[in-house]
C-alpha cells in the first residue's frame, strides 16, 4: 500500500513542492493462543505469513505444522490489525 503526500524539497536555496509516493505502515498485533505476544509495524498485506514467520524466527514454533489456525481476529474492533494464531501444544 502506498499513499500520495505533498513534500517540500529545499536544495541550494530553491524550494520545490511536489507530490511523492510513500509506503504505508500500520501496526499488527500477533496473538498466540489468546494472548497478545507482540505488536509490530508493517506494510499491510501477507499479515498471516508475517505472523507465522515471526513465530518461527523468535523460536516459538519450529515450523507451521505446529499451528492449527492462523487468521484475522474475529470480534476485534480493528480486525485487520490483529492476527490470531493457535499453536498446538
């Protein structure tokens, strides 16, 4: 996702205003077995894969076979910012 914003550039005394394209960053909360584990900033998209990769790199799971479900959290006020992961014991 991107957003268009006006930027002001100043170089050698010359000021120029022009539009620019910026990457959008939003928070993502990762919940494991009902508990909030982490909040990270990310460019939206592929959020479930990001959450699973986070769990692997943090050593909480060895691979995705240890996960029974991974989905956007139903019932949260802002569901696109919360991924719920159920890890098999």
